[in-house]
C-alpha cells in the first residue's frame, strides 16, 4: 500500500507540472532564457519599416533541358521550335537510297500535347521550314534566332489534331528524301532539321512531349512497302518575349522567356552577433496580372545573390517559396544568418523552379507598392545576449 500511494503522489505532481506548462509555455521559456541573460527579439519589415528594394530583369539562356516543346504565341511570349531527327539506316537501305531505288510515299510528324498556355480553343497555327544553317542545342538561345537561316517555303501540310491531343502534320516528301540520302552518304554533311514557327494568327501556346516521332512511308518499287519511325536527335525551344504588361510597382517571375527578380532588405539594425532562429519571406501575388498554363509548379526558388550587378548566384544554396492562396512563403533563415554574420548582403534572386518549363507569368507586389501591407515581407526571430 505504501508503494502504491507513493506512485499516485508522483503521478499527481507530474500532472500538475504538465498543466502549469500548458498554461503559458512561451512565458516559462522566456523566464528561463531571462535567467541566462538572453534576449529573443523580432524584426518585421512591415511593422519595423526595414528598407527594401526590388526589380526584375530578363535573362537569356539555352532551354535544352526543357521537358516540354513549346509552339505558339500568347500575351508577351512567342515560342518557336528547332527539331532534328536521328535517321538511323541499315546498310542495305542506305545503298538503295544512294542508287535511287527508294521512293518516299509520305512523311508525317506526331507530337503529343501535354500543356496549354491560354485558351485551349484559341486559334493555333504554324509553319515548318527546312533549316539551312547549323545549330547546336547546347548553345542556341532566343538571341540566336536572327542568325538562323531557313528556307522560307512552308514544308508542312495537313496540320490537325488527331485523338484529341496528338498533333500531326505532313512534311514535303522531296525534303524528307533528301534527308535520307544525306544520312545514307557519310561524305555529305548532316541535315539541319526543321524550324517550326507560330503563325501571326496564333493566340495560344501549346506544349508537347519531348519525344516527337517522324514516320516515313517508303517503297522499293515492285519489292516492298514499309514505314520507318525515327525519334529526335536534337530539339530546343526558342522563346522570345517583351516586357510583361504588369504594374510598374510589381516584380515578375516568368518561365522560359526568362524574367527573374531581385529582392534586398536592409539588415544593418540586427547585431552581427545575433543568432537567427527563423526568417520567413512572404510575397503577395497579383492575381489580376498573373497568367498560368494548364500545368505549373506552385512554388518558386530563391537563390543567394553573390553579385547583384552581374546577377551571379550561389547555385547550391536555395530556398523554396511555396504558394498558399495569393501568398508565397519560404524559410530563408540561412540567408539572413549569413548576411548578419558579415557576408556581403547582395540580396536574393527569385526565379522559376524550372527555367525552361512552360511560360507561366507570376506577378508579385514589389518594394515600391503604395500599399505597404502587400510589399515583400521579411519576418525575423533572433537571439542576442544581454
């Protein structure tokens, strides 16, 4: 009985302690920290009026790593496509081609649509041209387009969608026969593929799988008929775009074109010896100016700027800024800690998750917004010694 009573007493004391802690755990924590002569402080760019600045700019990069092939025009964006197929031939077929024993009956390209930017029912049209000049998907950018040489004649016909989401168009059979002969003769330079350019009346951008197919129907007269299917050897989007039509107070992040934003906060009021417990960045989305396609990632990335003049970043350390409603929020504690510790505060770069994926336009309220409550907001909780 004595042992049982002792157990009940211990349990009773333990429950009392739990109830006491649940009343105000924060105050108990502060009292303990007070004894250790430590301060927990907060900074909020809204209530404490931290100076800040923001701007956006256009960066031109090769889009070779894109998972979607883009064709069309919408808003401030126009996207063309350069495409080359790998024409693997048997020795027998190559020999027959070089001796003019093969006819091309027809040839068509198939593209599986996976994405739409703009009204899916809007007009969509393009032309296809044989490329004359050489190009490389490792270096070709939108700035390379003025130097691209191509045959002005349209090499495509019978453009239509089959089975709902598969785009099909025929290619000029003489051009395709020339490609095959070029591939058959190793002494002749390789063909340069095709340039798919949106027509003036296009009013949307369509995205397609990165594995298009070229199907060529051939015959050896009196011997056989057959079909040959080839995949791509090189493909790259060439996306051009003017400055987005957004408020002068806003900043933007847009895929592919590519628009990125810079954001800076003055942190000189935080002691250099401070330990940053938590720092959260909040961005307010301008939903009236934001345009997204049929599939997009609901977050952006923030990178540590090492040189804001040349827009250089630390590509290893990044933070995810995730959307919730019309707000984008992210933990940038490690950035703030570095700046407070003495690393030159060049600010941060806001950029799409995948620079070449789609053409989503995200417009955010900037540092000069007349409404202070929607400006970029930085909340910092930090600890200092007394």
